[in-house]
C-alpha cells in the first residue's frame, strides 16, 4: 500500500522522503544534539551534499519533525472529539493527546528547549519558520471550541483558541521540567486547570466579567503575535 | 569610602571581590557566551586556578550576577514604594524597575535564555542554585502587596506574591523576545496587564469568584514548585 505510493515518486522525491524518515527516527531515538546532517546523510546512504540540497540545515529537519508531531496530534485527536460535545472534555482530549504525542521525546526535551527557546532560533515554535506547524495546533483548538455545545458569548469564544494554544505551549514547558514518572504531574496539572476552567467558564457570561476577560484574551493574542 | 571597606578585607576576599566585579562587568558588556573563566582570570590578573578556587564554574559567576541584579532591583524599588499605598501602582513600580534593571542585558538576553532555560541548567531561575536570588524578588513582591492598602481577602492576598513572581518571569520572557525600540512593547504589555488587574481585583471579593481564583493561585504556586 505504501510501496505503490512510493513508486509514483521521482527519485529525488524518494531521497527526500528517506532523509526525512531517517531524521524523524533519529530525533526520536537520539535527540536533538546527536542528530546531525552528517549522520542523516550516512544513515540514509546519500552524500552530505545531497542532504543539504533537500534540507539546507538541521533546522529544516526539525520543522519536518514539528509538522509530523502536529499532524499526528491532529490525526489522533480529531476522531476522539466526536465522542463528546462538552467543551471542557473536548479541550481535555486535545491537551492530553498532545502530551501523549510528546512522550517519546521527553528524555531529549531539555536539548530541544535550549535550541528552540531563543527568539533568534528558526526552530522557535513562534518563529515564522514554525508557523505552518503551529497553524495545525491552532486549527485543532478551534475545532475543539467550534464543535462544542457551549453558551459562551461569541466575542469570548472567538478569542479562546489563541489563549488555549498559549496554554498548550506553557503546559509543554511545564512538561519539559516534569521529572515525575510518566510526567504524571503534567497530567494532574492539566486536570486541575480543566476543573478550574469548568467552574470559571459560566462566569464569562456575567457582564461585569466579560470585559476584563475579553481584554485579557486580547492581551494573550498580543503576546503570541 | 569604598577603599576603607576594601582594606578590611583579607587578600583572598579582595581577590574574590575583584573576580566578581570583572565577571559582572563582562556579562554586561560582552554577554554570556563570551564571558569565560579564562577571560575573567586574565582580566583580573590572577591564574585560572585561583579563579576556579573562588568560582568553580561559570555558573557560579552567573549566580553572582543574579544576586547583583536582584539586589539592585530591591534597592531601587523599595524607596519608590513609599510614594503610594495603591496596590496596582506599587506592582507597577516593582515590574517597571525590574525591566529597567534588565535593560543593559537585552542585547545578550537570547544567550542567557538559551543557557538558563533547560531544567538541567544550574542557572535556571527556578533551580536550587538560583533560590537565593529568586527569594529577593519574592520578598520584594510580598513587600509591595503587604504595604498596600487593599481590600483583598486574606487567602487571596497571601497567595498573590507567588503568582506575581511568575508574572515577572513571564514578562521577562516576553521582554527577551521584544525587538521594539527600548522594549517599549513590554512596558505597554505591562501597562495593559495592570489596567486589567485594576479592573479585576475588586471582583476577587465576589464569593462566586473567590474559590476559582484561590484554586488558580494554588495551581500557579504548584507550577513554580
């Protein structure tokens, strides 16, 4: 089934796909620091020059990893969202499957974080280079909100996905620091956060709260920009 | 005036003080990456061995920098706090003087961030090694809250400093990314955040809101721990 797909690719496309697979495998098994263009070339059985032709730098390979992780997140989360129209349950599904998908990378998470955190880094999740991968997550959170049965004011619901994505990035930051077995503290933190959200969401309908809440959400959107 | 203080120091204490001064100067002028134990030894006119005796690694020098920056923050902010007993104005003073104190380091902020962000890093602001420096900031925020005239419930006021410090760290993170002239966007973000806080603080007295707010503050304390 996969082979027929492969056959329709040109030789150059096949080489690119192979390099990409080798890199994804290496990031997962060896981490960020140990994955080099030289190693990927060697493992794929092509020259360093050919590798550079397809992926000018290691950063381009990391972007492939981001796209792969986010696409897998989408593929796992979307079908699960069909099981409920409760907003908080749907958000729980998106956040939990997000953490699940990151699990294999936890041993190497500090390396990735150090390399990605600088505002100058082309693998910073908020960089222009990472925009296509981040867009997948934003769409996923928007789908979780839009498909839910909720009674949030429209102006709040529309602003929610950006804040939820920032929550996702901050949860991932906490998860990098989480040394508990299976990163269970991150899941507990998430559950507590969702419980508070469940108690707080109905309050968004109170006129007195709606303005500061809308302003806070605008502020969050500003932070992300 | 300074010399009489210096004269009472032993030779070893003087060497340590000189090394510390050279390092602080170097971090400020050359940044994190370019400041090395070798350079500090050379600039101070002592051997690398002597330098290692006083500061076993570059990380120990960064801790001196943290203490210096936080102590200077305290020294600038405390007298200014006397000018008002309004809680939000007092918080504004602490946040603004904090950003002002960081200004000279902005060109090198990405280097510092990359080196400090890993949970394994001994210069992570939340690491055990950095606890004494962080304690100064926590005390400063506690002083800002305790000396203010406010009508917050006791359980909320007591939990506030931890959340405010987390806000301080997140504001500093935003500031690292801020490429606007003089980092004016960070100050604008702060002003907007304070305006929202001013509108939202009275709501903490509403019984319906008090529980989710207290739970949210506990969650924040948990994140910091």
